[in-house]
C-alpha cells in the first residue's frame, strides 16, 4: 500500500462514519419526538418503556460512533508505521 492509498482508505472510512452519524442525528430527532408524543398522549408504561429503550439505543450507537473515529485514526497510524518500517519513504507529516 502506498501513502496515498492509506489516506484514501482513511477518507472513505470517514465518509462511512459521517453517513452513520447522519443516521444518528435523524434517530435522535425521532427519539425526542417519540418521547414528547408519549408524554403528551399519556401513554402507558409499556409505551414509555419502549420509547426509553429506543432513546438509550440511540445514545449507545452515538457513543459507539465516537469509538469508531478513534479506531480510524489508530488504523491509519498503524498502516503508516508499517509502511515506514518496510523502508518506504513517507512524507514528514505522515511520519509525525
């Protein structure tokens, strides 16, 4: 793999990350809307419990997305270090 291919892979990983993040934002809107509707309608405990579980699922998925971002950076750094260790010349910014 060349240095440009490694950065291309990182960019495509960030594109996937952003698409999932958009889904999280939409899901957060749905979760807040669901909680408001269940509160205004005077829904039963089962419906309120389901709305809470959905909201907690959205929060968990959002926290998981934050961990993916760290993994993308660590994966890129590991690939660049392996490229440098195989005695291929890389740029100063990549070496840092």
